[in-house]
C-alpha cells in the first residue's frame, strides 16, 4: 500500500499494463529456460532486496506480475510503497512455485525498479526544496502507456501531479501563441472554446509576456527557463493573482534557488522521462 496521502492505483488500470508486459516477455512459447531447468513441482522462497538507497514504489504491479503467472505465489510485503530503503533491505518475501517466481521476475523488477527510481528522484528534489512553499510536480513527458503509474510513483515520492492529459486544463504554449498571432488572441480563443470551470495557464519566457498575461487575466503562468532572479521578479509582479510555475532544466542542485524565488510549483520533466532506475534484485532463499 502507498502512503496514506496517496491513493492506490485500481487494478483496472494496472492489470492491463502488467498483462501486456508479461505477454511481451513470454512470447509464443513461454519461459523455455525455466521450464527446461526447474522441476514443475518445486516450491521456492525468494526476496525482493534493495541494492541501493531510495524510496520504493510499484509493489502492486510487481506482486500482480507474480500472481498472474501463478496464483499460488504468496507475496508478503515488508516495506510498502513510500518506504525508505537502505542497501540490503528486504522489500518483500515471495513463496510459491519456483517456475512462476523465475518467469515473472524480470517483468516484476522492470516495474518496481523504474517506479522506485521515479519515487526516489522525486523524494530527493522534494527534500531539496523543503522549507519553501514550492511543490514539485511532473509533466506529460512520460513513457507511452505508463503515465498513470509514473505519476503515481511521483506522488509516492512526495511530489504532486500536473494535468494528467490534454483534456484536464488549458496550457497555452509558445506554438499556440505563434499560431494564434499573439497572447491576447490565444487567450481569447481559449476562453471561448472551453467551459467556465476549466483552468487556463499560459507559458511565458519574458517578463514582458508575463505583464501582458496578467493584464488579460490567467489562472496560472508557466515561467519557462527563467533565472532565480527573474523568477523572484515574476512572483512579485504576479502578486498572488495567479499560480506561478517554474520549469526548465531544474535539478536537485538548482531547485533550492528556484524555490527561494517564491514560486508555487516547480515542474520537472526528467523525473518521469529519463530518471535512473533504483537497483532492486530478486534473491533466491531456498
């Protein structure tokens, strides 16, 4: 289970992902190596063990991979999603048919290592901005098909989700402005095209654009690739009239200065699109 503040993902979302991953691995003939070497009736015990420090996420997907291969496999979780890990920590113990344990191993670890990597990296950035008002958010820069689980992992790490898809809110980017012929035209068309409950955010990369946006009225401004000094000036200009979001090549090292500017949100794409996995292994216990 995830931390109390994070809703678990329903099986209707995760099961199709796990089934697709298993089918990708099993192919037409299944695990021919394990089937040739491991006796059909052998029962074994294994453990998911952390190889490095981090935050675990994705246990529901890992457990489902094992159970879909063989429902007789029993998963006992020692450190649930959101737990801090040290090298050598046992995350979960698994008992059941040895063939099933080995066949599901890679699929389970692929999900678990990837999502734990997201949670761990997010936790590091969240820690870096502690003491400031800024919340760490993700973007739509996710792996195709994995957005729901990647955004879940970011929440497990202490981050917040940005819009889930293109239909959640209006986010007017530079290309929208260019095609519309300017900020005013883009905002007017957006307001005319969506319902009154839909939030509108505008991306700006200069203080002049920000001034124009504030004069026209927006719910949020995306301050793109600004220096901490520019961000602080932008926050002062906004004066609480809109949500302020900083974005653009922000790292754990630069995040504190960005947060100190007073922005409300810091959005970071690499937390989902290029984060390193957390090293976790499956160890045979007998």
